[in-house]
């Protein structure tokens, strides 16, 4: 094996090994690309879930603003009713319900008990007085009714606030968790993306090195072909020279045999073949 042949073999083995390394790196990088796509799909899905939760939070915040506005209006009307109630003159130290119970008790006493005319008259007068007092006190009833309605409405709003705040806090917590999860996935995808970039750089360098090796191999093969052609030309020239020398020797032998034949010597079969090969006819 010549030096050029050995060099060509070494270059081919080196180039083949480099190509195998490039393919192995490319396969690994393809796995990185698949992993990156999976991470991005997970990140986008997590982002969608976070956005849905943020939408719920926004809706609940808007609803809470509406409840705050309603609550403020209820408080305003409640203060107005309380002010109207305080503005009314104090007609009795008893409430309307207390007066009604007292009147009912006196009427029952008047109907069921045996009273003297004097006591019966006094009891009737007391009932009439309480009825007049009740009539004045009943002017407050609509205000009391409004106050009870408004206080119940405020109580219901308070319960709704508590339930809404609980739901809102839960949605915000879930949204924050989804956001953290999304950032974590994005961080992992960035790491994989950096690996892909690094692998592409290494693959590019390895491919360039392999191309250089195969360029050297082509150059070496060209030199080897030229050397082989030169060897063939040299071998052909040597063969022709040898054939020429052999032919010259054969002609000399044939001429000697021919002269001896003419002198009367018998020739052998081998001598005859030499004469035929040289082209001399007897």
C-alpha cells in the first residue's frame, strides 16, 4: 500500500466517523426539538388556563365593584331613613307593637271581665287614648319597614361580599399558581432551546470539519488516480520495451535456426515454432 493509498484510507475513515458523530448529534438535537415543542404546547395550555382564571377574577372584581356601588346606595338610603325617623316628633315612649298588644289586652279585659260602669268607662277611655297614640305612632311604621328592608338588604350584601371575596381569593391563588407553572415551563423550554442552539453550532462545526476531510480525500484520490495512471503508463512502456527486446531476441534466434536449416540441419518442433513466431517462412 502506497503512502497516498494509506492517506486516502485514513481520510475516508476519519470522514465517515465525523459523519456518524454529526448524525448522532442531529438525532439528539431532534429529540431536543421534540421536547421543546412539547414544552411550548404545555406552556401555551397553562397560559390559556391562567388567562381563563384571570378572566374569572376580572368578572368577579367587576361584580364586586357593582356590589360596592349597591352597598353604598343602601347605606345612603339607610341613613336617609334614619334621619327621617329622628326628625319625627316622639309621640309615645312605646312602639306601635307594644301599643297594639296593650290595646288588645285592655279590649279583652273589657269584654271578659265584669266591671263597674265607672271602671268600664275608664277602661274605654284608656283604650281610646292608646288608639289615638297608636295612630300617631303608626306614622313611623313605613320608615321602620323601610329600615328593616334596607338592613336585611345590607346583611344579604355582606354575605354576598364574603362569598365573593372567598371565590375571588381562590381564583387569584389558582391564577398565581398557573402563572408560576407557566414561567417554570418557559424556563425549561429556554434551557432546551439553548441546548438546540448549542447542538446546531456543534453540528455546523463538525459538518465543516467533515467537509474539509472529504475535500482532502477528493484531492488525495485525484493524486492517487494520477499516480495510478502514471504507474500504468510506466508499466505499459516497460511491457512494450520487454516485448520489443523479446522480439529482437526471437528474431535473432529465428535467423540462426534458418541459417542452420539452409545449411542442411534438421530443425525441431520448437525451432519451427520460433520461426513461425518471427514470421520467417521456410
